[in-house]
C-alpha cells in the first residue's frame, strides 16, 4: 500500500513516519512540497505519486493564533480540507483526515474550523476515515504538555497547572499504530482514538503522573483560572479504544532514548 502524507513536517506527521509498518510505502511531504490550499498542487501530487491513501495532517494548530488570523485557519482547516476530500472522491483515492478532540465542543476559531470540516467530510465522503485523537504526548519532536512539564522540571522552575479542564491523554505511538491498523483494514467513517482515561483527567492529574513516572517531586502549582486568548472547552475527554493512559505514560518514560529525563 502506498500512502501520501500531507503536512508531515509537523509533530503528528513525523510520528506517522516514525511508526510506519514495513508493509506501507510512505511518501512524506511538507507544506513547501504540497500546499493544500492550492488545488492544482494536490492534483499534481496525486497524478505523480499515485497513492492508494492520503493522510491529511496539514492544519493550523495554534489556537491562540487562530483567534487573530481567522481567515488563515478557516482556509487551511476547513475550506482546503473539504477541497481535498472532493478531489480524493473524484480521483478515487482513500482519504484519512486527522481530527482533534478540541473539535468535540467548539469554543474557539480553531475548533469551529476543525468541527466544520469533520461534519462536512462525514456527509460528502462516508468512506473517508476520520480518527479523532485525544491530548497527545510522547513520540518524536513532541511540543505538547509533557515536554512543557519536563522543561520546567529540568530548570527547577514552577508553573501554574489547570485543575479544571478534562481530556484524554493519548500516547502518540499507540494512536499512530492504531490508525495504521485501521488503514490496513480499510476502516471508514469517524472514530475516537484515545487511551482509556475513565471519563477524562485534568492537566494537573497528568502532570502529577509525569512527575511520578520520572521519580521526581511535583514542584508545580494548581490554578482554576488559566488565561488564554482562545477559550478552551471544559471537557474534551474521549471514549478510550486503547489501553489505560497511565500504562502508556509509564511505558513512554521507561523507554530508553524516547525522552530526555530531568537530570
């Protein structure tokens, strides 16, 4: 099976490369290679590479930036995603559209764009596979909450951690492996892809478990008032289809070379 990856210079795309099964031929591209806002570039890429499947990771993911630059986030996350779906339908190429847990309960421009794309794609292309992932951690080049905690632990500096918003911590290795399995089995439609978290946990609870996994003191401070430009929903937890998040977190921090430690 030949897969063309769009937006694979980002965190999720890099981990699709990291955990690729041997039976898949993966062509990884960045926005510089293929700009999904330009339909001619999509057509050219499909005719050139002749993929069986396209995985779309191309997205504007900065929620606060999206509050300021509305046009950019809707162009990339909504309009271009819909155009890509139409082209895949036309050329009979299977599409995998990567979705985010933040589109579950839209409260900001990023989430509205992602939610809109998801709902339109579900209607116009039922054969498209749409995995919706939880709060991601681990893997290569992580720029998520786990690396923020690690950074402050290394620097021995405190940080205010939210105790109110709930989500589903999801090990990206588990998520990517599951998505590849679903692609190989020709999965279609929408699916939640998250580690089990029994109704969701807070950032504070996740931070506490990271400290335990690293065998270090929790030096952080709790807060119920975390000010951000983009309003976050109170609960973005997802039904778990994979193992317990704590088990996955411990594996990640025990795995040699996959994290930098706190020394």
